[in-house]
């Protein structure tokens, strides 16, 4: 299985540990196409067009999109819109202890499965349950 994992790059430093743990857990179920973006030494010295083209290619090539959406990100929202237009299964993770609420465009969308979590163990348990069902 090819998994596209999306998260807020802007908030990378704040939630780095969580994102790395999610990526490691997802790897037991398939290839995480975006795993390299979690590398703190990654050089983003490529053009915006190259970034866009690569992301769209990974979205098209993926079997499943998993997104951690607790931190607001225009980029992640745009990726989810593309994924929905490609009719890809979408699983969103959201920390229910956040002072914010998930976007109604996510929580109100019947094509997106929204999982509320508190801790990384919750995320792992929900992911395990999800992958057993598919």
C-alpha cells in the first residue's frame, strides 16, 4: 500500500515527535510516500513548481491519504481537496484537546473519516483498527 501522509510543515518543530511516530507506525502498513519530508536535514532548494508537481504525483500514486490536521494548514487542505477529487480514501487525525475545532469542510465531509485522538497511543490504536477494516 502507498500512503501519502500530510501534516503542517509550518508547525513541524512543535509536533515533530508526533509526526515521526505516526510515520513510523504507518510504515508497517505500506510505503509512506512523503516520509522524506520529515527529514530535518531535507534541502527544500527546489522550485515551487517542482514541489507542486511532486506532491500531485504522489497523491495520484497513493492508495490512501492520512493527514494530521490539528495544526491549520492551507497546504494540507489543498492536498485533501486534490485527494478527494481523485476519489482517494482520506483519513484525518485531530487532537481533541486542541483549543481549535476541525474545519467543517473536513468534519462535515462524508468522504473523509475523522479520528479524534489525545495521545500517540490513541493514534496508533485508531490506525491499527482502520487498517484491519480495509
